[in-house]
């Protein structure tokens, strides 16, 4: 174990394969969970660098680089509105990082009257010590003083466009309003411009960045093997969902839902309505879904094409498989306390953040 002296006291870094390990029982046998870093404060997302090492965001605003058994704070992260569920949120490594060294960050952008979910791009310096040329390329509208439902996963599609997931900020009806970004998946180009083939570019009163709408609070997103977007979103009491956003599609919140309000009151008009999409899968009771990956099958060929979703509420990683999609396994141990994010390494290892442990783990065979 290495104690890194140039960052906050208590942060502990493990060199690759050298940290504390534990065994987790799964359908493919006993897997090894290796602690890669601990002592984190409200970790939210991880981004794996193509030549080793990884970035970690902490909600309160700190960005960390963990590499070669050392950790350092990365200077130049955006100012954040660390209020309620808001702060520094997702981090995604650009596909062309080896050439551009660019990363994408989502965060609660402080503005007059509160904040909104924003997306920025920056270059990670050659020594990893700072962000260069940080620029905000999108900020959701309207601004809200609510400290909840920021959504905030960013996924780079195979065509180079960016999908950003947005929560409805607790303003339920706004999810059905195409004049608001709330409760939507947006799609933009890497420079922040709007792709010409977005569905609402010629719809009067609609915001052109919107790709799909009628969502509640999307905190998990990834691409499947065909390059299609898959998301996990929070319902109310029951009704957490896995969905596949489609161009121009309405996913129904708050008109339809498989959950109920926290008071027990009925939501909207029921569970189905013409013109509104059905979920691929829903949980009842709610598990508070977080990070999501669709596994490639590397390292775990038995799991090729399966969807993995972290649970913040019940402290496990859900594995979903089949058609129709079904939760077929729960991977759990003391390491899976409040799983916030998931990532697949280039070798097929499954990385995950445990908020409860303040740590990042790497799950491998043997």
C-alpha cells in the first residue's frame, strides 16, 4: 500500500493488483475484488485511461488521477454547485484520448438562482497534473434551486456525438415539456453544436438538443455491443427502469410509471399509454440504480451482452440478461456498499465505485 502525500490525508492507493483483495461468489465462480484506491469522499464516477490509470470524481468537486501506484489531485476542474445531489459528477474518457488527451466532465453548474447540469471538455496535461482548455459546451435549461435529480451520465457514441442524461430536478411535469431539457437525454456534437439529424431541430418550441424525453432521473448509461444507448433511471417508490432511448421517443414520466409516489399515491394515468414507451425492465421495490455497463464478454464470456447496474439502496451489482430482460443475479459483498459507478476495463475486468467503502474496486477471475 502507498500513502500519497500530495493529496488529502486518509487517501490510500493500491498499485495494480497489489491492494487488499476479497472473494465474491458469482455464477461464473469466485471472483477477486481488488481495492484500487480507498479513502475517497463521495466518489461519483471513474474513467479508465487507455494506457493504465484512472480518473475519479468526488461530488464535492475534486478530480483525482490514480496512476502507477500514486494519486494526485488534478487542478483546473470546473467550479461546481455542490448542493444536495449536485456537484462534480461524471467523467468519460474520449475515444481518441491517445491523440487528443480530452476528457468529458458533467457537473452541477452554479448559476443565479441555483444550478443546472452542464457538460465540459478539457485536455488532461501530459503529466496529469491539470486540466487545460476547459470549456463548457452545454448547460441545461432551466436553472433550478432544487438539489436533486441532476441525471448526469455522459456517453460518447460510435459516431462521435455525445449523449448526456438529465433528471427532471423534481419538477415532474417538465419531463413532458420539449421546451425544457429536464428529464431528457440530449445529443450534441463534441463542440456543443446540435446534430442535424436530432429529432426536434425543426419542432417549434422544442429544444433541439433533446433526443428522448419523459425520463425521471437517469444515473446509469452505456453502449451495448451494437453501439446503442442503454440507460438506468430512478423511479419513485418502485418503477426504477432500464430503457433504450430512441430518437424522439417519450418514456412517459410522470404520466405512466410502474411505481407510486413516496406517499403511496398513484402516479399519473397508470402503467401504459399510446405514444409512450415501455421499459425494457423495471424494479419493484426500487434499487436506486446507478452506473451501468453492457459487458463485451472479454474475461467473462458467459456474460457477453449482459447488462450490469449498481444498486445504491441494496448494496449489490445487478446482472440482467435474456429477452425479455430479467435480473438474473446479484453480486454482493462488503465491497458493494452503495455502488455508484461501473466501468469495463480493456481486459474485460469490471471496475466499480463503492460509496459506502469510499473505494474503487476491480473485479477479476481467480
